[in-house]
């Protein structure tokens, strides 16, 4: 089984990065001088990490961006140099990271690049392959969106379920809902689908056995909407058997077969969750207008910015008609509110108890309209969010969250 090869051209002590990348399944080159020969002989350099402060960085960059450009993470102290930005059309596959970049953050960023550009990813299995091979051409471009909340009880799974159904209704495209809330969540508890098996049933298989047929066999279909569902399983005792590689393989497969992939994530910062967030085109951060969830959301945003995910986060405020104002939330988080969902607890509970999406059981309700507006963040421009005027009794909110 081939592993993707990463050129790691860093200034200074690189051992922690090499170790972290090797554990994550990458082969690492640390000598930029070998790049021309490797590329000339059509041998693999799948991804690159280039420190803009090393000697001859611009030369190495030019070598990496020849006939077949290598997706590159450019690491810099203040701002990227002119030779790496601007009119350079090859730079469209590049990403940028400020120093210092933690080793685990680098792993997540490279995993995201690897899946986004199919560098070393096998389509029909969880193993690695040369992206120049014939299989690479079959990779799809499914849009991956993660629904995440660092605190439970804020309606994350309800939003993920209804977002999936709304995407299906608005576009009639193929939609997969991936339940990656491993060990805790189970979307089949609030969406009536005929559960057959989950990723836990593939956990003892080798990556070569993670084929299209294997994943498809684990998928169940919500008949009323046509949304496909792939869940981790339903036995918490099996949760530890589901590793990052299996989840990544599932997303690679899903992107090849679905227009939208909605991931319901675990409310934690473990490797599985961070890998799912790293490969997502958008992260819908679900908060409620309360001090506790907002404090946790602010902490997550610090983590997201540190690992280079800050720009893909959109803030979704659930139960927005109670508590902290939208202006205060935006100021506290340092991000605008992208969508608001009003609370209608009794109807939401009634829908969940029947295994029906809220937008299906109560299509005329204001909450259903708001849930559709969340989907429009992906399908078209949403209705403008109307923020409320700040209320004096929340004037101390920023001070209460200053310790975040």
C-alpha cells in the first residue's frame, strides 16, 4: 500500500513534524534538492510544506509549480512573499499558514489538501494511490459541510438532519448525511431510516476492502426525502474501533458519489472530529444565545484559527429568539451571524419523536423556514439576517467571556 509523499521544507527543527506526519500515514522528504529529479522522473511528490524563510524558497516553489503543480502549504512569519501570491495561477491550489504552526495542525491541513485534490487517495478503497493514475479521474467534487458544536444540547443533530433534507428539496441533488458523532450521536434516532449496518461493521476490514460496494451496503435511505444516511453504528462499545482512516475513506467515497455530504460531528477536539472539520468546505458552528455555549464556541474559534480553519466557519444561532442578542454574539465571537433559527421546542420534539424532519412535518412553520435558510448558505444567497438591538443587561457579556 503506497503512502502519500510530502516534501517538508522547514527552517529549523523539523523532527516533531516528521514524526507526526509519519504516524498519520505520510512518507516525508526533508531535502528540497531531490524535487527536480523526482518530478522529472514522474515520481511522486503529492503535497508540500514550504517555509518561505528557507534559502532558495522561491526556487523550490517554482520547481513545485511546474507542468503538474504540487498543492503546497506556504508557512510564513508575517505575510506570504510576492512570488507566492498575486497573478500566479498555479497558486490556486496553495494554502497559507502563519508561524508557529503546531504539528497536529499541519497534519489536519495536509489531510484536507490530500482529499481536496486527490493526492495519493484511492477511490475504491481507503488505501493510497498515485494521483496521476486512471482512478484519480473518477473522484467527484461533492461539497462537504460539517455541522459542529463544542457543547452538546444545542440542536446540532437536528440541524444536520434538516439541512440534509432541505438541500435535497432545494436542489434535487444526491445528498449523504454522515453520522460521525461516534459513540454518542445517532441520526437514526430522530430520522426514520431502515438501519442496516454502519462504519463499525467495516472497522475490522483492511483498507483494501473499503470499496464502493462496502460503503454502499452500509448506506440506508430516508424514503420520504431521498436523503442517504451513513452512520457510524449504534453500539457505543464499538466506537473506539472506528479510526480516522475509516472516516476519511468514507468521505473520499462520499465526495465521489454525492453532490452534498453533510457531516454530523462529535462535540470534541479528538482526531476524528478534527479530521472531519479539516476536510470540510464549510463548518456550520451551532451555538445558542447563552453564555456557556458562546464561551465554548469562542474557544473553538481560537482552535479553528490556529489550524487554519477560521475562514470556513459560519455561525448558526439556534433558538435565536431567546437570550443574547445577535449583535452581542457577533461581537463576542468576532464573526457575523450567518443564519438564525427560532425555537419551537414542542413541534421540534413532536417531529423527532415521529422520525420526521421538522421541515417535512411542519413546512409552514417559521423554524422550518429558518432551517431552509441554513441550506441556502450552500445553494444560494440566504435572506439577510436581521440583528436585534443590544440590550443593556447583556452589556457585560464580553467581560464574562474575556477569559476564553
